[in-house]
């Protein structure tokens, strides 16, 4: 998708005067819409690299636009106001880990996932005021508590109406102001956890329980997944609901070559079991996973995006000196910007002198540097033991 904008300087509360892309006409009505280009007349001497803020105001943005970081690599602020935004997920923020301000106000968002702000290490200003928030927990703010938050606004929502503003922040407050983020989190826990489930929600809960039973019993299964050592009885409709790859297999490949089995060779049976179970439960227990990276690769191969997002967070939490380069290569292989950035930042921390940011897009050189570093560390360790 191509968008048109106006480039100008804009004074933004908290971060000051910034070179800004303002978009007042767009029609983003489908999820995962990638913005290819944003056209406008730059001010003299300016380019896309100078843009530090983007504003979508009073236009149609039903789903969070993808690819903003590819166009404007130095963004510090994203504003989406009065645009009909329906939802926001952690994956929507991939590549935007360096932003300081995220304001999605006067929209239609009903829930925020707990992992929304994972790895948002510079975020200090957050607003979801005037939405329809009713489903979220206080855990949503935990990843950014260390950021010295300046402004967190949940005013005028269905289940929560409160705002926190640091005394040093230049923001005039009207409404229910609390004097600490801790108190705001307590309010979220108190107000948003007491929702009465609707008939629709009760139906979904019952359906989920039914799905779990189908996984446990294998009843009415119509396809078998065959690994090297185990077989799993599953249901085409369950797999097709979350995987376009499985849908294609059932509608095209197996149409020409009828079979009641799909071979999944060279895959750890425990990984395959965890992968298939997810289609029925929507859950992943860390204790069940024998190989996070293999599970992520399997989810990516079959394009199960929800599972990819869950495992990506687990992988990032598990980053260490031994697996950082392998995780970085996996992220490059499947174009996962968030995981790639986290792995690269971890790798940077392994060196006394920070690596140049340009190396983030040079995997072969980066791998050589890490292997050399590990070899040197091994030699030094042996000398100490001698």
C-alpha cells in the first residue's frame, strides 16, 4: 500500500519538536497491511531518515500498519488517533522497539495482550485513552516499568478510567490521575479482571474445551501426522483454521493425491506434539518444549503466526552467549525483526566495544565475529584453569 503525507516539524509533548510525517487520508481495513511507500514533499535537506514521528489522525486505520520502520528507520513516536483502530499486538510493534511515544487514542481497542510492550526498552509515553478497553491485566506494563515511565493514559475506557503522569512531564491532566504506575497497575487488576463474561464469551470457552477434548481423544479425526517414531490423529479443520499452508495441502496437494496421512519427517516427535496440540488449546507450556528453535521453525514453516509470536517471546527470554548467534540466524531466515534486533543487541553486549549497527544486516560477518569471540574466551578459560 502507498500513502501520501505532509512532512513538517511538529511539537510533541514530552519529546519536543520533531520532523513528522502526518497522514490524514488512508484506508487500512485489513490485518497485516504492509505500507510500501509514504510519499510527500520533504522540507529542504530532509529525507525519510530524518522523520522521527508519524501521525495518523482522523483517517481509517482499522489495523496497525506494518512496515513503518522500513520507511522511517529512526521513528521515536507513533500516533494513531480517531482512526477506528480495532486491535494491537506485540507483532505489530516489531521493528519499532526504539520508539519513545505510542499513542492510540479515540479508537475501538477492546483488549491489550500482556506481551505488548516486550522489548520496548525506550518507551516512556503510552496512551490508549478513549478506547473500549475491558480485557487486560496489570502485566501489560511490567516490561516497561524499568523505562522510567513519564505518561500512561487509560482514561475514558469501558473498564478503566485513570492516568499516570510524572510531575516533570509537560502534560495537563484532566480526569482520574494516580500518583504512581504501581497504583495504575493495581487499578487495572481491580477493574479489568471483574468482567462478566458475555454469552459469546461463554460459547467460546465451551468451544475451546471441546477442542481440547478432540485433541485428547482423537475422536472424529480425519488425518494422521506421521513423524519418525510417532503418529498423531488430528482434524483437518483444526489445522486449516490457523495455517494457510495446511489449507493449501488439504485443498490442492491431497486433492490430487488422496491420503489420510501427512509425513513430518526429521522433526522431534515432542516438538511435533507441542506444535499440533497448540491448534486445539492455544497454549504452550514451557515445560513441554524440548527445542524452542525447532518449534519456532515449524510454526514459521506452516505460517502459524500466533504460535510464532508466543515462541518468539520465549526465545528472546532465553537468549544467552551460547545460542545468540543461532537465534539471530533463525530470525534472519524467517524475517523476524523483533527477534533479530533482540539477538543482535545481546550479541553486542558480548563485546567490550559495541559492534556497529551496520553489522545487523551482515549475518556471515557477525557469525565469524561471535565464533572468534567464543574461541578467545575458551582459550582464556583454559589458561585460567591451567
